[in-house]
């Protein structure tokens, strides 16, 4: 979770992390497939498994856009099940919405579910710790505390 003041590079860094993940995965795959190395079958399986565990794609979605999709009845399941996502501007969205008259909390549910399923999630946020707890409640906070490294961006805005 990359959090802090506005305009100081959180989204840029999140995208750079995602690109790096994908590059490392692709490079590792190239190396494993390279016929110049003679890798025995056990090592090959081991390497394949390690590469398989790395995400092959990373979805990028703004929290406000996710809420808009949920409100419009569009499916957001791809963002719940995808092996890796960047959820940008977490805390900017309306955390509670009405869907056919019932209250729903799409971002809270998404974060809880992804945490429970150990899926890679990168959050960017301007939200403070206190506001985080007030908005999302203790269930989500305990998951965020357990599963996320919090990286504070306290430099000035680049804008
Ligand atoms: N390390 C950097 N050096 C110079 N410019 C940067 C750097 N990181 C980001 N920028 C530029 O600063 C601007 C703001 O960056 P970015 O959108 O990543 O900030 P942010 O922290 O996500 O902002 P917000 O809190 O408003 O979402 C962009 O124009 C980006 O290109
Ligand atoms: Mg941003």
C-alpha cells in the first residue's frame, strides 16, 4: 500500500512495480526456456512452478471506476479473481452504494476477498490511518495490517 500526500508519485510507482513484475516473469521464462542451458527435469519443474506463481498480468483500476462499474451493474469479478491488481486511489470512492436497493461495499469486499485468497494487490491512497479505519471497519483493517506493507510517500508533489 503506497500512501501519502497528493501528486508525489504513488500511481507512477505502482505502475512501475507492475511493469517490473511482468518483466522479471518474462525474463525468467526466457531463461528457463533457453536451450543453451541443460536443466534437469526436476529443476525445470521447480523453475516452472516458481514462474507460474508470478502474475502473468496485472489489472489497473481506479477505486472510483470500480464503484461506477458496480453501480452500473457491470461485472467487477475480474478484479476480484485476477492474480494481481493495482487499486488506485483507494479511499476516494464512495465506499457504500445501493445496488437494487441493497447496500453494497464493493471495494471493501474486494480487498477482503483478495486478502483472504492471498492475491497480489497494490493499493495507492491519500487516506490516513484513522480515516482508513473509519471508512472500511476493523475487518478490513486487520487484513490490511496483516497482508500489506505500508509505504509512506511523504515527499512534495511533482505536479
Ligand atoms: N519520481 C518522479 N520524478 C518526477 N516526476 C514524477 C515522479 N513520479 C511521478 N512523477 C510525475 O508527477 C505527477 C504525479 O504523479 P502520480 O500521479 O504518480 O502521483 P500520485 O501520488 O499518484 O498523485 P495522487 O495522490 O493525486 O493520486 C505525474 O505527472 C508524474 O509523471
Ligand atoms: Mg495517484
